[in-house]
């Protein structure tokens, strides 16, 4: 079974209400996993994980949710679902393959 991020079906990307936000096809929980890993590995350096979410999340949306909550995203990183981890890992593997092509 192929695991794909949300928003890859037709119609999900048709409407972008806020042109100042980046639309990410990963879910809110999946974005949270990436940001938490970036914090843990010190790829993004900040005084706290909460600060990272507060600084980045207001500029993000998903095809299904325009306004993401930094606090909600952060709290979901304390109980990460296995399916979300799988999707993030597969997405990162695809990014690695793309980088190798550069």
C-alpha cells in the first residue's frame, strides 16, 4: 500500500484562501513531527519547542485546515501515531531521493 500525504486528490488544492500562508500537503500532526525532529536535532534552534511552533505555524496551512494551532500541534507531538510517523518517513525518503537527483 502506498502512503501519500493528504491533499493529493483532485479538488483539495483548488482553493487557496490565504495567499500569505504556505499550503503543506502533510497533516497538522505530520508537520508537528517534522518540526519536533528539527528541534531535537538542533536543525532549528530556539529557546523551546513551543517557540518554534509559535513562530512557524501561523504561516502554514493544509488543504483541509487554513488556520493551524501551534498549541494543538505541539501537544500532538507527545503522542505520535504510527501512521503519521510512516507518512513522514516516506515523505522524507522521497525528499532524499529528489536531493540525490540534484
